[in-house]
């Protein structure tokens, strides 16, 4: 058997083990939930763990792999949560206007961003703020058009969805809402990233922190400023259907893990990582640094949006205080604990965070623990930095997530000089 | 000053005219002219701080020139983005090695193939046949490059763990993987002893033949470039003070002054005269 054949078989075995293990884990937890061993309390903790894993994987892409210190992840999480919640909330009242309008807005804005990007790539020497201005105008125009077209399509879409069995229709709306939540977050990230990603690392961190604060303030005023009365502003949005089951979070988590792994082990992923390693060397090797910063930021934000959308349908309740900028540090803590640049570590740390800190400790510690959270976390972080700065699982990956070294090739003829080797 | 001893039949690969770069009031490079023709191996030498690396940074787009033009095979480079310049066929190494330190030797080279990967983002995410075949091809070519530089056994090693000499070789391998027509080497012999320098010079000759390259080499130790360059330009305080063949440069008064200082140069002259008188 050829070497390549053996490699392919090994790859298959790793994939098989990974998906088999994942399926087993899913089935065991699902059975425990179904027979009632895991109460609603624990199942919620597990679902929160999965959601945190998704949002942290997004941040790991931005910070761990692309090297951009971002505190904006929680803002994109909020955007995904509210966007998706609004769609399913409206559909609960048999109104598909949310789905129709957001779908159209996302479509038109996406087309506008793509088209303008193509157009501007031909223009040389355009400074970044002028370009951003053009993008902003294009996005607002496209969004307005989307709202108009969406309003027209609302009637037919409502009729079409109503014709389906009710359970099926609500599941379709839910999945579409989650995906749209991610895409909306991604499009906002693209627009926001254009000017901001040109900033150096520290300044970028501050700008993204500002972004999270702005999103929270806008959500506080969502009912009065934007006319989304169902969001109820600072009073908190209630009545969102509880549709995020263990099965759904698991499917989305698995999808995110596989996408992350496929992305990282490709030329696109290597380009992203090279930006973290050395920006100037990356440029000299022909990597369009701005493009790959933006790519990592957008993909990471899509994950945040998806996670937010899933979160919204766990408790059925959203409050702007959940999206306070302080919570931005939660995914940051998770990826630092798990190990920057480790997918396995991030997922493990997210579940550990949910189970230990949010779950078990809260059960056993007295009521006032809530206020001690922000003493315990930094302390743990401090100890971590002192004892194991690369994180719990820094550099460790499951075989499926690891990059395999290809078999060696027989040596080609080198120069005599290099043969000497010991330079 | 001596005329450039190149036959003008070969087309110029790099054509620099009146290139200047100011940092505030500091003239890093002023009014530089340089023409490099196909398949030439040219040295750009001068004492530390003469502006040699600034010239490289302008050619590769890291700095925007204050004035002047840089033509590369008929394309004007002076307002282009660095990655676009690399795509046109210019690759470089750095004075203080700039590898991707935490990545494997193989990935260092594979990143340089990025522009020729042949698949896009969606292909990568869904892992279709296009991705698999191109990725395999790309990996095999990267291994070939490592083989040329005798690094094939090191493919899984983390780049920063390599010994210094191997890091230098890897950096050149990576630059060549970007498929350049023009290779810019920034002090490739820095930190090497004479034996290592000799090995390096052989390697530079070898890659020029094998990859059909035009090479521009920066060096501040003169003896390094004497052996291999066809001709060279000497810079001092941002200006070209001399150019010619290695022999001509060695005898050039302005060059000796730039390297030793005016007083020391005069002293050297006096000693030389005394020696001839005594003989």
C-alpha cells in the first residue's frame, strides 16, 4: 500500500473516532436528559456551555489564531441574540415579517458589500475612511431597499409557512433565525472592521470594547429609538420561544468545530495565522494582511452571532445587562484558560466554565457568590498565568483537529553548500 | 566614477529612478538610480545606516517613497501594496530573520505558496476534491523546496527551534516559494563565520542558476560580496557614491573613505605610499 493510501486511512480513522465520539457524547447526554436524570438546571448549564464554546471558538479565531485582541465578541453575540429572537418572537404570533425583512436586508447588504468591494479594489490610493464612508452609504441604501422588498414578501412568506405543519414551520424559522443572526453579526463585523482593523493591536482592543458598549446602549433603547417594541428596551425582552434543545446546540457546535478546523488547515487559515506570527513577513510573502484580518474577524463574529441566537432561545429572556461589556471577558477568560490557538482547549474550557463556575459552584456556595465571580475569575487567571501561561491545553489537540505531517519525500538534489548543512 | 560594465542588450528587471525617502528632516535615501538587468547578481553595499534596507523596504512596498519611481518589468511599484508587489514576482529575506516563529518549517514554506494555492475559502471549508488535490500538490512542492535546501527532515520542526544557519536557509527557501523573478537578500551573511559565508555564497549561486533569478544583495561587509557580485553600487548617507565591478570598487577612494573615514583613508594612503617608496 502506498504511503498516501496509508495517510488517507489514518485521516479516516481520526475522523471516524471524532464523529463517533461526538455522537456517543450527544446520545448519552440526550438520553440522560430524556429520562430526567439531568434536570432542566443541568441541561441548561450544558447548553450554555456549548453556546460559550461557539462564541469562544469565534474569539479564538480572532485573537488566538489571527492575533487581534478583541473585546467586541460580546457585542456581536448580542446582535445575533436580539436579531434571531425578534424573528422567532414574531413567528410565534404568526407573522413572518421578521424573517422576510431580515433575509432581504442581509441579502442586499451582502450584495452591496461584495459589489462595492470588487469596485473599490480597482481604485488605487483611496484612503480607508473615504472607503468606509462609501461602504456606509451603500449599506444604508441596501438595508432600506431590503426593508421595502421584505415588507412586500411578508404576506406570501407568512402564507407559505402557515401551510406547513406548525412544528416544522417553527423549526424552520428557528434555524433560519440562528443562521441570519450569525450573518447579521458577520456583516456588521465586516463594516466595523474596515476602518478599525487598520489600528494597531491595543487600539483595536479599545475600539472593540467601545463597540460592545455602544451595542448595549442601543439595546437599552431598542424600543424607543428604533421602534422594536417587542424588544422592550431596558426592561428586557420576554416571550422568546424555548427552542434551543441540546440537539440543536450540539449540531451547531459540531458545525463550528469542523468549519474552524477545515479553515485553519488550509491555505486561507495559514494566511490568517501568518498575520499573527509576523505581519511584515506575511506581507512580504504576498499575504493581503488587511483581507485576512477582516476574514478572521468576520468568521469569528458569525460564530458569535450564531451563539447569541442559540442563547436567546434557551431561557426565552434577553436583557441588555446580559450584554454588558464586562461579560466580554468571559470568552476571553475561556480561551486563555483553554489555551490560545487550541480548538480542543477552547471547547473543554467553555464546558468547564459553565459546569464548574456557573453550575456547581453556584449550587454549593452561598447566595452572595454572584458578587464574588469577578474576584474568583481574575484570581484563577492570575494563577493560570503564573503556572501555565500557555493555557490548560495550549498546543494540545484531538487527532482529528491536528494537522498531520505529510510523509517525507525522497531528497531532491541540493546545492553542495546546503549539503554541508551545519551553517 | 566607472561606467556600469553591463551589456545593454538584456532588458532591465528593476529600474529605479531618482528615488528618495525622507523621515521628517532625515534623508534616508536621496536621488538613487539603479538599473538591474535580467539574471544579474548585483550587490548594494555601504556602511551601516547608509540607507540600503530603506531601499529594500521601498521596493517591496513597506515604505512609500517620498519621490522617484521604481519600475519592475514595466510596472510602477511605488504606490502598490506589499502583497501585490510580491505577486508580481519580488521576494525578499530580512536582515534579522523574520520567519513565522511558532509554525512548522513546512507551513513556513506553504504560506509563501498562498497566492498559487488554486482554491478558495469555500473549497477549504467544505473540503471538496479541488481542495484536496491542490493542497496535496502545494504540500509536495513545499517539500521539494525544503529538499533543495536540505531541510526536508525538518518539516515538522517549529521554526524558532531551528539553529541559526537553518533558519537562514529556511528564509531563503520561503522567499523562493513565492516564485519570484527578482530576489532581494538583506544581509544574508549577517552573523556567519567565514566558512559559513562561503557555503552561503555557493547556495546563492546555485539558486540563481536553478530558479533563473535576478538577485539584489545587501551587505555591509565588503569581502562577502566581492566574490559573487557581477557589479555593485556603494551607498553612503543615502546616496550612491560609486558603482562598478568588485575590483573597481576596491580601489575606489570614495568607498574607502566611506568605510574608514576620511582621516583613516588618508593614513592608509600614506602607509601605502611609504611601503612603495621603501620597496
